[in-house]
């Protein structure tokens, strides 16, 4: 029988023993997120309110235990992993939508609210919550805020940072403060802009006031099937150049089609090279006119077929292949490594060619699904971790793909975050002075060295050989350390 | 302290080799709240700014950055002010990729020069700012506010994707990049946007862009009273959420905007509606809005204009178009609370004039010939429950300190002071002009 440590006992005293998880077998589930890294927390604490969060952070600080905030654990950069052990503060019990103010188009929510649940509640008021990451059925608003999550529909409306107005934040020192304002009129620094996307390294958001947008009166989704990725990419460029800002502009490639078709019955021809999804929304007449225009552009690039739908159910069917893509990859291989590079949109065709070349060289199947409209690629390298050396090959290939994105004038992550996974690659795009300035911002939020440690910045002391640091070091040595955008 | 006093023996004097101005009469234009610097540095590139800041820091000289000076009226009087750092010569396009819808420019480029460049490719940066032919991108980003169309477009923070800055000690850094979506590292560009030049000098900015809409339409409708105009504008904003501008003007504001070039306006309370997109869509949105306006009881004729930019810019210019001795106030609050807030202001202010209300986003401007600090404090107290934030846009220096331009610091003050200490520990940049003495 395991005996509770002094830290565990104090946490139990603070929030009750039904809210503290510390037996080894119960901790297992908290070792993972959506990446291939692992972390080993000592204890999980599940706060019920803001005071709990503050108390938990103070107790952890007193014991010198690292703190790692966690939402649904769907993250794709290792942000919710306890890299140095310590306490994971799981926000799942704070999951109330506290208020929807339809007239002012805002919602007040707790961080454990699931993204899709907020979307559904907003819909009841004729409104929408724009950021819609593909994991929206599970991921939480708190996690979305930490990672500045995107999603297919952020092309027109922007990512999470454009939609969070104010937050109640418990900083790394345990202090509680509301920052921001309903209409962004609080004088002073844009603290909310600093917190969104800080990957849970400066504090824990315990309430958020988010902006809702008017729900479009009409939506039209179009799907076009192409015989080459380049044709599909050229169609993307032509749509964007036409002056239309689609609500979404997504692409999947042949390998993804092969994965989704048998599971989701999407009706995609298995020998097609690319499927493009374009959605336009807004007032009825706009959707009608823009839809017709987009369709005629899509047809200029010799698609095999173009499908179009305006009613909800049929549109969902067109989306199924994109939204279910990641889940379907298990059809092909048991494991995947999902990258998140972002490049200027016009560089997409060349960068995709390079991605295919790299994958082939490393003998790895690659499935591509991506936000074509904003140049955000998600190459998915498929492998079986039981095969000796496979994980190493995947990590090396991943590093090369990130490098291609950087060399094309892009960045290493568009919406998943740096986290544990990409921290050693940050010097490819930022100088020491740039990173020092970021660390200065972090320091302003209190004693943050123990707060979600080992994330974002190249590994410091005590972060050990977490994950694939070793491979990152090799890749960095191979390509030279710096390639500033 | 003057530049020559600051020089220590054996070291070159500050700003050696840079283009500077030290004649008192030529320095007059750099005065802020009546305080003149002892020197102005005219930077032509980033390395000039690096040297200027390194020299100023070493000599413990306080620096005020200058762009187009359209908003130097904003903020508390500087606690110290030794050197002006003029960035207006840094006005080049660094990199423009029309097909990627991104542009990188130097901080001293004016908004109108940028829009002209972008218009060649049918693009634009959707930011409104007073006096766009003078206002620089660095300056308007440092002020960091959304304008009259913020309901549709947000503010500079929402369009910025990258930034280069020079820190107080002269170190150049960058944030973000040139891609429209990027979460690599902390979003320092958002920290610097709206920091009023108190953390570092913004020297280069990268924005994402929008295609110009196929159709852009404006309709003006007169109302019997300003209250009627305001009520109708709220109704329009509620009914037609895809409007791209929904403004109520008082009669004197409309007249002033007319004098500034908005020929569609006359001296009468007016609502101005704007919609864009494809022609059919813009027309649909405006007709939805119009039906709400009619239902709200306005029966005046619809006046249309083809002078979209001139009309809108004239209204935007009103934000800072106030006789010097007058006080211009800005209030931001949830739009549903506008009517109540307007009544409070009407009650407490002496001869309030030139009202502008953006009914879709909860933004209000008003001016008054004079107001005392107690009245401002009382207004702030009473606006608190309405979530209103009242700032003084421009005022005679003697009112600024007692009335507190920014109002009491919110709960974030502690973090803001920490940030300032991290980025500008010796208070070299714009000392004392920002929130809570920052």
C-alpha cells in the first residue's frame, strides 16, 4: 500500500479526498496527451472553484512541487504533461457555462467547458463560438485559451486570441485577478493577449468571458475532388485571390482519403490525390453569390467532381472526412505523429512536395490534412512504435519538416503550441534576445520556474531527456542552429 | 538634463552620428503637454533606433517616441522627457506578398500610405484611426485601439502577426512572424500593441490583410433628436449583426464631419450605416438595418454617397477634432449599456458636444468645454456598474493629473507594473504617461 506524501495529505485537506488522485494505477491516465511524449505526475488535484485553484498552487509552491494545468488532455504539443512530476491541476470539474449575454454577444464560462458544448449553447441564442478545433467534442475552453487553439473556421474569424475578452487568472503565485474587459477597453497592457497562447506557463484561467459572433443565416459547403495536390493548391490560391474570404478552406490528401473512406463512407474515390473543402457563410444573398463564384473557380482546375450542400446534415456529411481524419488514421498504422507547421500560403505546394520527399526518405507513410486557407499544414507521420527505431525515424523526419516550414518563411507551430515537443526547435525562429524577452514576460507573472516547467523554451536544468530532446538536438546540429524568419 | 550634460568624460556624447535636432524652436513640435525635450533624434533605420536607445539608457535620458503625433494628446504628462525619438522617416515597405495577404512595413509609415499601396492589389488593412494621412502604423499600434468598425474588425492587435521592437537598452527583438496563424512562443506583439510606447520602440510591423469588398455602401438618415438616432442605431445593430459600421452622431458632430469632408451629412442628428461584401449582400444587410431603423420611428430620407472613404474618415477624424482647450472623453462599454451611459454623461457634463456612438460595439466619444476632476471621478463611479471605462482623450495638462486620464487601475495593475519593471526597469520610455503611473 502506497503512503500519501505530506504534499498529498495537504492537498486532500484543502479540497477533499474525492478530489485528489494519487494511487499509481489512477495516475496512468494522466501520463498522456495527444503527443508521443509522456509525463509522470505525483498527484492529480481536481478543484471545484477558483479558491481551490489558488489554494492548490500555494500548497504546491510551499512543497516546491511543479504545477501543470490540464484540461481534456487532447493537446498536441505536450503542454498538459507533468514534465517534472509534481501536481497536475485538472480543470474538468469546473465546467459550467455561467452566462450567455445575447445582446452583448458574450459568454461567461468556466475553463472545463467543452468547446462544442459552448458552441451548442451559443447556437440556442442565434450566436456561435468561432474557434472550432478538430477535437472540439472533447477539448475544453481552458485548454483552447492556453494553446490559442484554431480550427477550420478560424480563417475568417481568427483564432482563440481574437475571441477571449477577459479572464479570471490565478497566477503562478496563487494570486487571483480578473484581467481584460467586455469590450477590450480596460486601460493598460493587453494582459489577456499575453495569457492566451501562453501554454499554461503563467497561471490558470478559472473563468473566461468570450466573444460570440452572429450565426450566419446561410452556409454552403463545397467539396471538390482533384487528381493532383497541386491542382487543389492552385484552386485554393485562386479562391483566395478572388477576394472572397471563405469561412473555411481545408484540404486532405490521398493517404487521408484512404484512411477515412472505409470508416466514414465519405464516397471519396480512393485513387484521387486531394479533396478540397470550401465553406462560405453569411447573409443569404452573399452565400448564394459567393457559393456560385467559388464553385466556378473550383471547376477551373479540372476537378473530378464538385459536391455542394447547404443543409446541416448534408454539410456535416461533406465535413465528415475532414473532421474524422485523425481518428481514421488508426486504419493504416497504430501510431501517428502530427505536425503543425505553418507557411505563407503561396508556399504550400512546394512545402508539400518537400514533406512527401522527406516522408519517403524516412520510409514513413504520411497523411496530410490541413487548413489550406491559412497555410497551416498537419502532416501526419504514421508508424508503429513497436517497430525498433520507428519512433526515432518519425522524430527525425518531423524535425526536417519543421525546418522546411521555417526555411519557407513560416513557423514551427500554427495552432498546437510549442510545449515539450517543439521547444528545442524554437531557436530556429527566435534569437536568444527574443526568447529572453518572452522569459521576461513570464517572470512578470510570479515564480513561474516551477509552473508548467520544461515547456516552450529549450530545455533547462531538471527537464532531463524528456521526450525526443535528443533527436531535436541532432536535427539542430545537422541544419545549423539558427534560421531566423 | 540636456544631451551634453549627460555625456560622461571620455565617452562620446549621446546620439553621436545620428541625425538630431536641438534648436529650441525646431523642438517645439515635439512638445508633449507643454514639455519640450532637449533633443530630437530622427531615426532612419533600426540600427539608428538601437543606438538611440542604448545611448539614452546609458545617459539616463527619458525618451518619448513620436510617429505622426495624431494621438500625443493621449496619456498623462510625462514625468521626465529628455529626448524625442522621431520614427516618421522609417516609412518604407519592407516586404509585401500580395498573394499571401501579408505586408511588413516600418513603423513610421502612415496608414494612408499603406492603404494606397494595398489598394493597387485590391487589398486593405481594416483599421480606422483619426487623421490617417498623418497617423503612423507604429503610433496607432502603440495606442492600440479598435476604431469605429471594431465590431467587425477588432483593433491593431487582431491584424498584427509580427513585430520588431527595440528595447529600452537598445536590444532589438522580434515577435511573431510573417504567417497568418502562429503560436510559436509568447505573443509579445500583443503585449506591445496598446502599450503606449512604454515597453520598447516598435520599429517594424507585419499585418495580415483583407481583400477589398466588391461593394461598400453607406446610408445616412436624419433623426429628430440624438436620442432617437442612438435608439435607432442600437435597433439596427441588433437586427443586422453583419453591418460594417453603425454610428449615431449628434447634430454638431454631423456638421463638423461635413466640414471635414462628409458631404452626405448635414447639421442634424444622424445615423450612419455601412455594409460591405458582394453588392447583393451589402444591400441585403442595409435593408435589414433600414427596416429596424424605420420601426424605431425614423422616417427621414435615406441619403447615399459614393464617397465612402471620405465620409468615414471625416467621422473617424472627429474622435480627436476638438478645440485645444476642450476635453474629449472616450467611453467603452457593452453596447446594451450605451443608452444609460449616455444619459449619465448628459446629466453630469457641462454643455456636452459632438457625440459619436458606435452602437454595435459600445464606443462613445463626447467633448465638453470644461470638466473638473470630481465630475470625472463621479462619472467613473456611476459608469462602473455599467462596465464602462472612461478615458480622457485630450485635455489641458492641468486637468490630466487630478482627473487621471486613464482612471483607476484595474485588478491587472500589479501584473502591469511587473511587466514594466521587466522590460523598462529604469523607466526610460514615456515615463509616467500610462496607467497607474507606468
